[in-house]
C-alpha cells in the first residue's frame, strides 16, 4: 500500500467527471487499498479516486471513531437511487480543501446502488453522517466540491486563500 498525494483546490483535475469502472479487478482493489491508506494518513473519513489524480468512480470511507475498530467501506460506481426531502446540516470539510469548513445542507437519507470490494452489486440505505459523506464523495465524481454550494463571494475567498497557501508551499529558498 502506498500513500498518494492528495490534489488540492484550485486544481482543474478535481473538476473532471470520473469514468465508470468497467471491471473490479486486482488493479482496482490495489488502488482502493492505496486510497484507504492515504485517507487514514491524512486523516479523513472519505476519499474519492479523483482526489489522488485517478478519474475513476471509486470512493473509500471509514466513519469509525478513533477508539473504534477500523470499518473500511468501498463504493465502486455508486449511484443515488432515491433521496429524502428532509435536509440535514453538517459542517463539512474536504481533504482537497484543507483547513476550510462550511455548513452544508443535504438530504438526510439516500439509497445508493454500488459495487463492493469484490465487484458484487449492493444496495445501501444511508442516513445521517453516512448519507452526508456518501453524497459529498459522489459529488467529487462529478467534479463538484462542497464549496460550490456556498455563495460566489465566500467560494472565491476560500479559493484565493488556498491558491496563496499553495504558492507559499511551492516557494523555496536555496
Ligand atoms: Ni471531499
């Protein structure tokens, strides 16, 4: 397993639409293992393949608390079948938008269809944090970030801040 570099906004790659996985094979599983390792290292509770520069419809998540046993979740080609009409608000952050948080409303329940680690089709009824997290990650597969739900002004403030941080990181003195 390898820890990969996480892309940070603004990065045009993060805005790409990810492609469907045609076959769940060992290459896909090895990618998912790397994604999980990268997510645990960050640390975060969810990661989409596009965030490490792979435009495939793959998500890993683990919502276990610090003192609990790890509970890795793998979603390949996830699709939302139904969503509830009641919204739930969470303060969201994202590994590709470091240090920035905002309250986002999303449906509190959703039903999704996906392929699991072994390529078997599964249906999941998600609610609460799990539902929010899955919807946040599925957005990544469409090139959407949580900051896109904010006002234009707020979003551009965040993007400017991130661009500045990025430049500072790249600066070297020899
Ligand atoms: Ni994210």
